[in-house]
């Protein structure tokens, strides 16, 4: 300590690596001196807040009541708490990918929501929150939005990369689809099939949930992570067409809110 006190320079290295800057304080009487660092707590908190507000909100999807097939499908890929039909669900996707940890921490500390899924990808991060009470889920979402300085209307709009209804699937086609998709229900030869691809990926979840509400269809595949989201539904021709219309209405509603935000 005596050797440290005798140094005149305000810059010192501790442990041979990190440079500590500050002002040395000499006591009136003989004794050890101390260093007051210029890295104050307020500055550290301000930097953290700045980083949080640099998070980009790509997807914000609130599902008021998970439908039975979608809840079961999400349960097959969930690494956390399993959803059950009727649960409210909030799906968020943010950029950069590692920022999903901060968003998850904020959401879980805001209310009693349960974490069902958290995926960290190269560029994006996604999470799913569940609770029986819709207001509990919405409260966590509001706290996250406030923390990152965003709103629902500022989420990325949904771009539909591909949508189509294919009627009377052939046996060979049905077998191959079933071999590729082992988490959802199977599609049978002769059924019609609705396919949807979106960017960002998470929007296929609201499309799937609204489609299941509207029609008696079979959920074959729902991929809500990655660069693109993909949805595959099957059933009778009339039922599939009705489900497709409901899915596209949900996507249009998402984009309508984004368009209103841009105009304002």
C-alpha cells in the first residue's frame, strides 16, 4: 500500500491487466491512500439502459387463447413450462439474438408468467410466455416494451413470402410431408393443404391460432423460429379455404397496425 501511495500517476493496473483510472486521495495523517474510480454507478446504469433501448422488436404476437392443436404442437418443442389449451401466450422476437436474455429477465420479473420457450439464433432471439390470465401476460409485455423503448405498433411488419392452397394431395406427397414433420398431425392423401411462409417467423403463430379458431382443420407443421416462419394446415377443401382466409386476416391486422404507426 505504501508503494501504491507513492505513485503520482492516476492510472494504475490491478492484477497486471485492467487499467483503473481515478483520483488518488491522500489522508491528512499517515496511512493507506485510496482510489475513487470515475466509473460511477449512475453511469453504469445509464449505459445498460442505452443498450436495452437498442434492442429491435421484430415480432410481438399476443394469442388470447391457445387452441388445442397449436398448444399441443408448441408443447412438443417447448423446453420450459408446457402450454395448455386456453392459456394466453405472448411470443416475442428481438434482435440481436443474445438480447433475448435481457428481455426474458425483464418479462419474468414483471409478473408470474411462465417461460415456455427461449431460442437464441445467430441474428434473432425468440421467447414464449404463458399464463392462464391474459392481463398477467399483457403486463409483462408492457413492461418489456417500456424497457426497450418500443411499442406494439413499431414491431416489424409481416411480409408474406408464399401462400397457397393445394387441393387433393397425392399419396406420395402426403407420405413425404409426414416423414418430414413428426411433431404435428399427419396429412392424408386426398386432403387439401394450406401453406404460409412469413418474415419475421413468429407471425405464423397468430395465423395458426386464428385458423384453428375459424375452421375444423389439422395442424401439420408450425415453425416460428428462423429467418422465415412456415405453417402447414390440412383438411377438407372448404375447411382449408376458410382457415386460410382467417390466417390471412390475422396477418393483415398485424400489418394494419404497423402501417398506422408509419403514417403517424
